[in-house]
């Protein structure tokens, strides 16, 4: 079974709808992240969480919110979806290794289309 | 100006060739430098990371960091069709938040 899972894998929705993307991990990591990937723009950080009570904005948080329901679960919400939020969304987890490096492990992605 | 610049390619090489992938950056405070590989319809996976400057080798892959020029490279020796993927560079100040390049699409032709 995959260590980092994302649901749904694909979603088509309409402008103005509320959407929730979910991420679960079995790696036991404390840190979790949400990114979006757009052609020509690469991966950009939306939100990140270092533990259940810690939520931080990333580079492009406007229009998004998150919830860290448990160590293993981190959800991303679009309260009122708009077409320019059409993108590939990735969840990632990490934990510090012995050299203090923060290796990130990515989920398989959710392809979201907003019409 | 983006923090991290990467030529998107696409890059196409014959099997067995040496591949050179590069990124430039603008912020001299970056300390961690990473290369990720992303296959189609998959999430990125870490190939190599380097702290500060210098070279690091892992099998057919070599990562180089030149902080004076704000330039990092990934070399792939004896390239294989299975190396066909998009390669993303990434950088971090503290090892917590990461700034990614746009990715270079590589195809290795048998």
C-alpha cells in the first residue's frame, strides 16, 4: 500500500463550488504539506503543518484553507473554486533525518479541473 | 524574478549519453539543494540532496552545487530509457520550505 494517499485522484467541478482534497499517510511523519503544480510554474507551496496544532501559510495560500485532523491526515479546501485553481495538487510528508535534513515524500497527486 | 530558474526543455538524448540538467537561483541564502524525478502521472521522488556546496555522487547520478555562481547541476551517466522523466530542482533556506524549479522533461531514446 502507498505510504501517502490522496483522494480523489481526479475531480471536475464548477466555479463557486466547495471542494475538499484529502491526504493520508502511514509513514508516521509529523510534517505535512500541500503543493500545486502548474505547467511553466512548477511546484508551489500552499500550506504546511509541522504538527497537529501547527498550520502555516506557504507561497500561495489565498483561496485555500487546510485542516490537520490528525497526525496522519491533512485536508485542503477550496471554499469557492475558480478556474485558475485548475491544477495538479500534491500532498507531501516529511520528518527530519539524523543529519537534520527534511526529506519530503509525495503522494500521487489529485488532478482538479474547475469549469 | 523567480527564486529558481530551470530550462523546461524538452531534452531528448540517445541511450548511453551523458545528460546535464541545470538550475540557477537568485537567493544566496539557500543552503539545501535537491533534485527530484517525476514520472508521468506520479508524484516527485527525491533523487539526491546536497547541503551547502560541492559534489555528491550516487551511482550514475552526480549533483554539483556552485554557490559562487548560484548554479546547480545534475549529471546522469550512461542514461537509460527508464531515466525518461521530468527532473525538478528544489532549494531551501532552512530545510523546511522548498522552492522548486519548473522541471526539465527528459526523454532517453533506446
